[in-house]
C-alpha cells in the first residue's frame, strides 16, 4: 500500500543517536547498574495542588467537549502569564491551547508553511524540528552555530541564509541542548531580518522558566514584531507536567484564528480537566515550580564543578535550560562513540550530540532530570572515566 509523502518526510536525521538510550534501557531492564541521563523528562512529581485541581475538575463533571482553541479562562491566564513574564500585553484572542509545545510546533508550522517554503533554523537543533517542518513540505535550512561563540547566533550567517523562498525563522531559547539564551543583540538582529524580509519568527520557549544568570528574553517582547511573532511554550518542564500534554501557542489574532480551525480538525479541544489543572498552575503561586528551578540550578553547578577537570573532557555552564553539554572533542572520539564506550565502561547513559545535528558530533547531552544522587554518582563515574583516557 502507498503512504503519503507527508509521513515519509517525518524521519529526521538524528534518530540513530538514540540507540545509546535504547541500549541503556535494555541493560537496565536486565538488571544492570545503569544511570540514565538521556531524556529531558523531569524526575520531579507534578505538584500535588495541580493534581488536586485536576481531580476536582473531573469530579465536578468537566469531562465533556471543550472549545478547539482552549477554554477562555485558561487562554486569558496564559495571556496574563505571558505579559507578567516580560511579553507584550496580549489577550485571550492571541492564545491557543495545545497538547504540549510539540503540538504547538506542528500547529504553528502547519499554519504558516507550505511546500516549497524554507525555514531558517539554527543548528544544533531540537530533534523534532526537522520532521515537523518536513511534514508541511517546507525545507529546513540549517545555519550552524559555533561552540566558540557559546552557540550564539551569527546574524550575518542568518541573513545570508535568507532566499526568496524563506518564510520563517525558528529559534529555541533557552536552547535545547546547548543552554544558550538569546541576548538583546540577537533579538534585535532577528527582528531586523524578519522585518526586512517579511518573515515569521517562531520561538520555542519551553525552557524559559530556567534562566540562571539573567532573565529570559523573548523576541516577541518587541512591539514591532506583534504581527509576525509566534511563541510556543508549555507546562511540561516548568511544572513537571510532561505527561499532561498542556502547552500553548501565542501569536497575532488572524494566526490564532487559523490555529483554532486547525485544532478543530486535529483535536477538538484539550481535555477540560487538564485545562483546569493548567489554569490552577498559572493562576497560583506554586512553590514547587520555583523549588524545582533552584534544584536544576544546583544540579547544573554540581555537574559543571565536577566535570571541568576530567582529563580531556570538559563542560561549560549552560545559561539556561535543564541540560549540560559534555565536550569530548579532545578525546578524538565522536559523541556517539564516547556514549557507547561510557555506557559499557561505567553504566552512565548520555545522549550523543549528533541527535541535534553534526555541529555537536564531539559533544554529549547530560540531562539534569534525574535524582541528585544519580547525577552525583554519574558525574563521579564520568570524571573517573575521563581522567583515565
Ligand atoms: C526544545 C523543545 N521544544 C519542545 C519540546 C516538547 O515539549 P512538550 O512536552 O511541551 O511537548 C521539548 C521537549 O523536550 C523541547 O526540548
């Protein structure tokens, strides 16, 4: 039987790197002493007050269809949250609720891209961007970021990548996996390119809660981008709610109107009790969210202190996010080779940087989403292994 061109375009190029993770999972299932620092799924539980809000909602009968673009109260709360966290003042009409930022990315791509378009994306790149853009028939145009610049944008390289087919720029800040955060100059440069060439600017901000040394900065804060800036975020990481599938897309009203129709085709509304839990999370001080942020910060410090002088391997503190990049370029091994060897010799599983593109072929990603004791022990083993090389 024949399959559509759409699904055949879904295979991204970084999937092979996940076999370290698969092998580690298998080894663990067979009883081996394996420490998994591969996946970005918080080890924390969702705060109990949010869980209670969901149960109360279910008990009160909130178990029926909802509006495709989300419940008005939640959309308004997301709009308020956006403004409180430095964004432009917006209203519920600028917000659509989606089941997670991943669905937000897909929805945004389907709303603004079509076959033949090009989308400029800095690389290293979060693994799903390539297939998401590919699904629309558009082509991702990757612009490599350099480790030497801390993986910050090179405005000239971005501008040079623009062609008459370019329709959008897609960026992620704080960035997974490099931890780089857009600074004021980068935001200005992005705005300038998008205005000059009439492009959409799509920003994935799922890690905005985790900015360590300076506040998170979104390009959508610039008023001149109001009719072309799209922001995608979720509660997955900030509130340890990955499995709840609750995120949002923010954009100009005509954009959201299209998103609403698309969501009516795809989804028919996110579950109301999940939306009620999200409303609770966004309209209350949830102390655990701040405590988790601080704990990730402490884990970041622990990893970076332990792994700065470990033979030929090194790491640099990320500006934001919940990952640390391990730099193994001086070992002469690729991240992929190092990842398999590290797993065999120490039982520590990290994600080879190739999962995010060739720029990171000499790196691995350490996820900070494991219990402190596991991270401490993993760092001890990595340090010992690195020093032995
Ligand atoms: C950069 C980035 N964007 C989007 C997502 C998807 O997040 P969500 O769980 O909200 O769909 C992730 C998940 O790890 C991510 O790292």
